[in-house]
């Protein structure tokens, strides 16, 4: 295994990616590497972007981006998984495709986990706050797993989410794009291209939530405690979300 200082997911690589994406976001809304900023606008949950780019670490896990915002207190805030797991190779000019071996994402932590693969559909997600007592700041663990021992291919994996609440209209869908970059197979530009390609394809394809779906979510989502996760030493301490049953 390469030393952490040589890995693209390391601190220096993250800062380069953050700088690159910050500059790009000023010109066009194509993503950034920071928390999903949540607000309520005219009774509707709203995010500050449609795409959030992040790198998996060496264990194919991350708990970024998180969810943050100065929201009305005393309310419940959740998210739902709005669609399947999307994939792009990160090769510029290539289309959105299917990852070999059908790898899947696990959201949350034991004993509460949500599984999202390339064959799953809309489903209940996690509760970010059940009775918000201050500004929202919650992180969820995202971890990529291969099927049948087949390594997950290098590329960008897109998770399509909607913010929901019993008190407000759900948000428009948005994409968290997570890059798997073993052995420097992808360039920063390739990751950015792949994330934007997934955003463009997924946000057109994702269906509007029906009344039945929202009713299921209303009964399925529950507040959960903090779960164990593999975090890097020195990562800041903040509220974490384990998962939903």
C-alpha cells in the first residue's frame, strides 16, 4: 500500500480538489467538496447546489459531505434516496454507464444501514435531526463495497438524494458524487467531468416523489444515534448519523 502522503485522497490532494471545485463553482454550478447547505425557502427545503463532489479514502469510505444549515428548530429533517446508484468511468467523453460487478453503497452504520446499488430504486434514507435544537450539522457514513470479491472499478459513483421533512415540501433532487481513484487512475478533471455527467443524466431521470412514497418515508424514517465508523485520526468531532431501519 502506498504511504498516505502519496495517495490522492490525502490532505494535500483534498485541498487541491477543493480549490479546483471552488473556482469552477464560481463560474458554473457543477459541484464543490463541502457540506450540503440546507435552507427553507417559501416552505420548501432547498440546497445550495445540485452536485457535491467528494473522494473516498483508502478504505472506500467517507463521511463527507455533511449536511448543515440554520433551519427552524423543533422540526424533523430527513433525506430519502431518490434513485439507484449511478456510475461514470471518469474518462472524459465517455457516457454514464454501469460499474462492473454491481458494487453498492452502504449509508449509515451498524445496526442501521441503507443499501444503494445500481438496481435499487427510491427508498427511505436517514433522519438528520428528529427535534432540531440548534443549527443542523450532521454527517453520514458512505462506504463502497464490491460484490463477490470483484474490486469496485475506478470511477465516480453518484448518489441521488432529496431532503424531506414532515413540516416542509421536499427538496429538488441533488447528487453526491463519490470518486474511487485507486493508483491514480483518474485525473481531477475526469472526476469533475464524471460528476457533472451523472448529475445531468440522473436529475432528468429521477421521478417525482408520489404521495405513496412520501407516506412510506414518513413512517420509515426515525431518529438514530451515532454509529461507529472508520474515521481518520484528527477528523473534527460533530454530530453523526447512523442510519434508518
